[in-house]
C-alpha cells in the first residue's frame, strides 16, 4: 500500500468514525433525557471498542505480510464498508431495542462498530509505512491525517449535517462516503475486470438500497427513543432536528426538548395544564416589572403570559434552539407571540449572553428551567449563575426560576439571595424584601388579556371560584386541613435544608447532574 493511499484511508476512517460517534451521542442523549453520566458511558464504550479493534489487527501486522501486495487493500475496504453499513443500521436498532430492554444493552452495538473502525488505522499504518529510518515521520503524518479527518467529521456532522439533514439523512450521507472509500480501495487493489465489476456493482447497489431504505427503516425512531417500553405506535405531530438538539411535539400539544417534557402549548389559568400559574405569579410579587429577561422559550406559553403582565414594557428572551420558533406559529395559544412589539428573541446561550451584556439590568429575570438532573443544568442552577443573575437585577428586581423540586437547588438560591420564597416548585428571589401581594395579583389577573381575551370572566361563577383557588396557592389534591406546600419562605427552606445538610450546587461539585445512576431511564 502506498503511503498516500494509507493517509487517505486514515483521513476518511477518522472522518466516518467521529461522524457516527456524534450521531450516536445525539441518539443516546435523547434516549436518556440528557443525563450527564450517559455521555461518559457511551464514550467509554466507543473507546473500548476502538482499543479492542486495534488489538484484533495484530495477526495482520507481522513481517510475514507482504506490504507490496495490493490485494491487502481489500481488508480495510471491507472494514470501512461494514462499519458504514453498521453505523447506518445502529440508530434504528437502538430505537427498537429500548422498547424491549434497557438502553445499556445497546452499547454492545457501539463497541462492535467502533471496534471495526478502530482496526482501520493500525492496519493501514502497518501496510502503508515502510520499516525504515523514516517510519516515525510517516507515522506522524498518518496520525495527523486521522486526526484531521476526525476533527472535520465532528465539525461537519455536528454543525452542518445534523443542522440541515437530521440523523436519518446524515446517516445516509456517511454511509455513502464509507462505501465510496471502500470502492476507491478496491479499485487500487489490482482486481481483475470481473472482480472490479462485482465489487463496484455491489457497492452501488448497497448505496442505492441504503438511500431508498432509510425512510422506512428510520420511521418512528424518535418516538421509540422517547417512549421506550411505553411505545404504542404513536407518531409525533412535529419533529425538529438541528445542531442544538431534537424537539418533538405530541398531537395533544405536549412539547419535548431532547426527549424530556418541556411543557404544553397553553396559557389557560382556568384549566391549568402546565402549572402556568407560576408565570402569572410575576404580577403578584412585582408591582412594576418593566424590563424582563427570560432565559428559555420552549413552547412560548410562559413568554406569552409574561409579555401580557400589566406593566411589562420590554421582554428579552434568550433561547439556544431556534427550532422552537418554527413550531410556535402552528399553535393558537402562542402564534401571535413573535409579532408582539414588546418582545425580542435572541438565539444564544443564556449564560453566555448575560456575561456578554454586563450593562443590561432587569426588573425581573424568569427561567422555566428543565429538570435539574440533566447534563449542564449547573450552568443555570448553580451558585455561580445565581450570583450572576443577582448582579443583573435593578433595585427591587426579582429572579424566578424552576428548581424542579431539587432540595439542593432550593438551598443554593436561598443562600445566595437574602430574600425570597418558594412558589409551587419555583424560587422567587430578590436583593430586597419581596412578598406575594394577593390583592394586587387578583386585580392583575382580572385585568389581563391575551390576544384580547380575558384570563378570567368576572361574570362566570366557575371562573371566580378558580380565581380564588389560584390566589390561595393551594396544591391540588390536598385533604381538608392539610397544609399546602406551594408557598414557603426561604427562611423555612434554609432551616430544613441546613438541618438535613443538603449541600449547595456549585460548578465544582455538579452534584445535581450526577444524582441519577448511570443507567437510569426516566
């Protein structure tokens, strides 16, 4: 094998290997709901497979091998073809397996395929590098080619293919690339005319079959990955894939980000499907929230409410995934949101944006954060972010965010801010005394309109009964005389959490992100 051919194989081998790895991380991140340990476990399986595949090539890397035998090129060709076809089929296989067993068993497939790819580099290194005084330099160049291909694969797949094509079509592209590389190796391996015809014809037919079979093979993949053993044949109303993740919407209007419940398209407080009471609460604890910052958009339901709270003049929304903007116009509850002149949506990471805009301060900052156990949640729920939010508040400003009932997150927020309380599962915090004024809240709820429609009809007795329930903050399902836990001052929370010695969340401990077992499935 010539050194140039070896470098070419090393480059494309690295490209295909890291590209499929990016696809698999997307799939496992979705299937596990984004748990932090899942990344390390998948990466460990991938690296173990590469190591074992490298070891398996020892029998071919001996001095008895004739490096000048071009027919040996067919071995890496076969490995690339098998790995490409296996990578193409692995995602549907994972989706099927999680409906009948737990996701860790699917890692066997990751190990086997990465092992196939891991065998390519040592093999071509042995075949393409002559055992002379220049062997070390050639090995360096070969390794650089592999790293260059790996880097390009990660960047191109992660930021281009997944952003424009999605997992299914990206898999087809990568499979075709692998088959083409296999064809090149076959052509330079010195086949007879008959062999060449058979190989090339077979690879072309395989490429066409993969392209044609992608749609039925990948049909229902995201539904299976999300519902797993509860999958019953349901199909999503909408699926948005881009470089930021995967957004799915059920036919009933429930929206999911990365396989995890994000909310529902609803702003109704009469029939509160999504505890939207928490968004309306801004009108009760802040008398003049003129300038509001919202981190995270999701369905847009919270933003629709906050934008219509009396006194709000400007609402800046930071959302990392532009896919939500594509879905919102399809749902009546929020379809007018983006036309509201008060609102500005910025596609960016919330924390990064806040750090870059040190001059911006707000009367209120609101975050309906996702589950605390997800990877990277510390970026928004840790001590450092609470201190950042604290520095971005105007005098009398408030910071409200969803703790998803984590005792660690509750203690962290209440330790950073001198004043605050828990409302449902949110914390409302401030640098100055803050309280829920139920009288002002009642007036605001009766006055509020969304798209011209009142939140409560003062002439409807059922609406007035519901309004009283909202103002009482009484948790549904409580028995008579049972105390509600939907409102607790920070002083009470700190007393309980300090006694229980619940540590605060910092970027040094990441304790909420690793609060679930590595093989946990929600």
